[in-house]
């Protein structure tokens, strides 16, 4: 039985936190002038209540840990034509966002523009075309050879889209976007790290996605009247059940140099090879139910 402690990542806080557009390109150092455009601060942001890890940092962390890319893991680009309902469009805006982060982080330049184009099409349908537009496309084209700048732009796209949904009063749609993106990230993570290794920091990172998933379900509770939320919560409940089956133990308080106890908020997750296999299988099943199209 392996213990996994909480892996700390930068977070995007829906309803308040301004995204820092710092480099997240792994060990690669940009040699060209970076695109330093950033997201403007939201001065009238409502109360902070929901945090999820930024997908780009999730993949960058995996890359820094030595995980290698695997081709053709993403949701097929052509699937977009089969997404006709508001639920499908919101979920797969999240899925394709995660896929865009994956392509950007793992240097799959040929696919970056294709996945951005899908995001643009879905953004039009979701009413946030102002933040996913031709100007952003031009910036991506200009920075395809600059890993740090490309990662910063993809971060900005995700942040701007989620902020726009919240500010437009589309919190329920935002919840679906986050659900699709988080599920896709977990799925891709388990496919990139396809076998269990005791003590693996990459598996630790995937195990720690339990915490943002718990936060997501807490966010779902804000929209009890949204039937879409109830349907999606039921769809991804098996994934949460696997995470909830892991034993979570609070870390023991540590003593400071003056002998006083220092309290911490981190916990330890217990995971073994069987747990990881079940997580991988469930992530694939839940993810496939999200990306399937209503097009016959």
C-alpha cells in the first residue's frame, strides 16, 4: 500500500483569482521574445468559492516528472460536429480545452490550431466568442515556436473563457466546462502514466486530482435546479467513487524549530496497483461517455 501526499499546483479560482501568466513550459527555455500579454484583473469579482487546478500546469508537471507524450489520445477533432445539445457543447469545450493544453505542453504543434478552432466554434455556441476569437488565433500562430508563450496563451484562453461564463451568469455551464476538462485531464494522465509504479510522483499527481474533483461536486450543489448538472454529476459519479474509496489520512502535525506544533492542511492518500488500475479503467469509461456524440 502506497501513501500519496498532496501535490500542490497553481490553481485557478473561479470568481476572483487573477491568473498569473508565468512560464509553465517544463525544462524548455524560450530563446525568442515571449508573448507577455496577460488577462486583466476582474475588479468586481464575486466571492471566491471554487478552485480547480489549471490544466496546463497539470500537464507541465507530468512533463517535468519525465512523462512522455503519447499520440492520438485526445478527443477526435471531427467529433465536434456531433455535439448538438448545450450539455454536450459545454462538456466538450472543457474536454477540448484540456486537449489544447496537452498539445501545447507536449509540443504537438500540428494539432494546436485544430483544437483551438474547435474551441472557437464551441465558444460561439456558448456565447463567449469575444474571448476565443481570431485575434487569439493569430497570437497562437505567431507563437507556435515559442513554448513558454504558447503555454501562456492557452492558460489565458481557459481563464478568459471561464471568467466570461461566470460574469455572464452562466455558472451552470461553467460547471459543465470544468467537469469535462477535469475528466479529460485525469483520463489523459492515466494514459500517459499507464502502469503503476510504487512511489511514482506522477501517479501521486494523478491521485491528488481527488481534491479538485471534490471541489467540483461542491460547486455542483450551487445549481440544484439545473437538470444538466444532475445528469453530469451522475455521469462522473463512478470516477468520484473510485477516488473516495482511497483512504485519506491527515498528515501528522510537525514541530517547528522552537518545539511548537505546526498544523498543516495536507493529507495522505493510500493507493496501490489495484486502485490505480480501477481508476484508469473508470476514467476511460467516464470520459468516453462524455465525448460520445448524439450524431448517429
